[in-house]
């Protein structure tokens, strides 16, 4: 990675999941309400790429959503700690993120959209969560720790940057770097171009056909969880279908380990944050897990990859 893009240890904030787990739960549900709003107003895109959120200089955004001849955008502002709803006609409404339950957040956002002429109806059962409480009934989840959310946002900025550096060398089909509100994780996925066996499904409150379409082709996917379901912040990497021998592959750095329960490799956020070079440590994990998956599955890496360093240097000198 070029020196001007490298981070320092102090750029990576502490993320102790136990300190803000209740806030994670609330923010996860907030993101589902917003994400579902984008989903029902968007044309279906392969692998559910019409549903994620994206990092901005202030938080996470839906990007532009088209509605009845107009457009709007919803952004989580993690600097001023508000939800901003903006329309192409110049209207803006700000909703607070602090001290409100999921039920109140849901009801306020839906009424705000209606007032703006953007009436939207969503399925209110949270996705990918077993025994989930519908949004309108969730009056218990209301924790919001400003400092913890600020640290989370700072971490996402670093992670987004490194994921994009990793993504840049792959010229086959690749997802954007995006934030999935279902499992509350940032992810980037590479495709071999070959069909995959039908996914078994079985994800709670998540139709099997959606999972099967998402995994219709071979993938090597990596991402970041703030701690949901694990109890600690971590990076992950998996392949679908996992090639024979993948779980026994030699993965770097040494702190990475295989989770038989999840069927993927994990590397704790702290192992990256506390390393001499967080960027290099994260990239080492991403590259070694991808290489193991691609080599064991026989991907045509000569066709799918390219080193753009020389092209970039030439372009920066000429453009």
C-alpha cells in the first residue's frame, strides 16, 4: 500500500464489544429500518446489492433512492448523531438517534417519509435474527453511546479504505465495499465466474431463495463484524463453496484462526489494531484467505487479478 494511504496504530480506535453491546443492538435495528426502506424502493439487484449501506464522511448512507418520480437519501450522521432524510426538492428532516427506542425510531421515520410524500411500507420483522421482535413492538432497545458510535465510525472508515485497496487488484466480478444491515457487517466479495451449488438456506427470517440467489456463483468473501454474534470485533473470510482443504490452509497472520462453528477464518480487530502496521496485517489476512480459496478451487487468477500500481503511477503523472 502506498505510504500516503497508510494508517498508524492510533488511527484505529478501541472497540470493546462488551462496553457497547446494547448500543450495537439498537443501532443494528435502526440500520434494518433504514435498509429495508431502501430495499422496498429499489429494483432487485443480483446478490442483494440493492440493500446495503455505504460509508460516507459522516456515517452511513443509503445512497440515492428513487420514489414516484423523485428521489431521496437517508444518512446516519455519526458526527452529529442524527438521521438525515434529504429529498431532491431540497427538503430535509433530522431525526435523533439518542434516547429513542427502536419502536419510536421506526414510527418516526415512517411518519417523516409520509410527510415528505415518500410513503413507504416495510416488513417489520428484523432479518437474519431468530425470535426477533418486530420494530413497532421493540420498546426496550434504546441504548445509544455517542462515544462508542464515534469510535465505531472511525474504525469503519479505516476498514473501508483497506477493503477498497484490497478490492482494487481484482478485475473479475467483485461487489462494492458495502455494509449489510441484516448481519450488521461490512463486506467485499469476489467471484470466480463459475456457478455454485444451491445454497442450503436456513438463515432466520431470511427467505431461502434470497440466500440461494446471493450465492448463485462461487465466491471468496471477507468482512468485518463489530461483535454481533461473536462477542468481540473481528474480520472474517470464507469461501462458498468451501474447497477441500480450505479449513487447513496456512493463513496469515498467525493470529488468524479457523472457526468450525462458522465455517470461516477469523482475525480479531485487536490483532489488527495492535499490530505494527494495521493496514498490512489486515491486507495479509484478506490476501492469504482469498489466495487459499482461489488456489484450492482452481480459480483462473491470471485472468481475474491485476497489479495496478504501475498504471496508477503513470496516470497520476499524466492526468
